[in-house]
C-alpha cells in the first residue's frame, strides 16, 4: 500500500553555483542535446573562426551621402 501514500511536499530550492560549476552544467546540457544550452554557449563563447556568421555593426563609414 505504499504506492497509494501521498508524498510529503518539499518546496523548490535554489542552489548557487560557482561560475565554473555553471559552465560545466551548461556544457553537460549542451552535450545531451539541449538546443537552448547550445545557443547560450555560442553566445557566451563564440567561435573566433566563425566571424562570418556575425554581421558587422553599421558604423556609417561606408555609407554614401546623397
């Protein structure tokens, strides 16, 4: 009859992580296929070899003035 007994409620807890623990957790999530974690990793740690994907900011230097 233990299957029919109600479980005791425990409120959610918030665990603070060090920056290193957060990186490890994020990498683990990304390697398990979490697309959101992959996207966040690509924003936080962009691949310097993929600069072509990033659009340059418009500085106005090369604009024609009519």
